C-alpha cells in the first residue's frame, strides 16, 4: 500500500505561479509512474503530467505543456509540479497519483485545491 501526501495548493492570480509537491511512502519500490491529475467542477478527472521511475522522462497534457514542469527527487519518492503562467482554466483540485507498473495498482492523494482568479 502506498500513501501520498500533497501540499502547495492555493489561490493565485492569472499569470502567477505555484508549486505542488507530493511525497509517497509505503510500498514504493519497483517500476512505477507518479503524476498529477486534476478535476474541475463538473468535469472528469484528467491527466496533467506524469513521470516514470526508470527514465524520469515526463509526459504532459497539451493544455499545460510549456507552462508546467514535473520533476522527481533523487530518492524517487517525491514529485513536484511547477506551474507557471497560470490561467483561470487551470482551476481544479489537483490529485497526486502513484501507479505500480508491476502490480498495476493505483494510489491517490487527498487532493489540493488550486484556484486561479483575479
């Protein structure tokens, strides 16, 4: 079982920046992918960015590419999402995800609210 603890959400003006972090604990050994998803009111949860444990190569949604950067620390159990040039449409609850590529199991964080508004 994997536990995820997120932090860093908040209220920011359009054009501003925020950094989210997520730390995993528990059964986090083995091949895995960690990432961020978001869910806006009335919409389905969508992928924002993911990063693999093997190559640390990131994948981004088209809507955030060039504005958001996902990274992973050397110990591989913490990920960050640097969000720049934020737009009102980035407003959502952001969820951290851990997926084991060996067991195909998913773990989710509790979510952190990001609100972009003037």
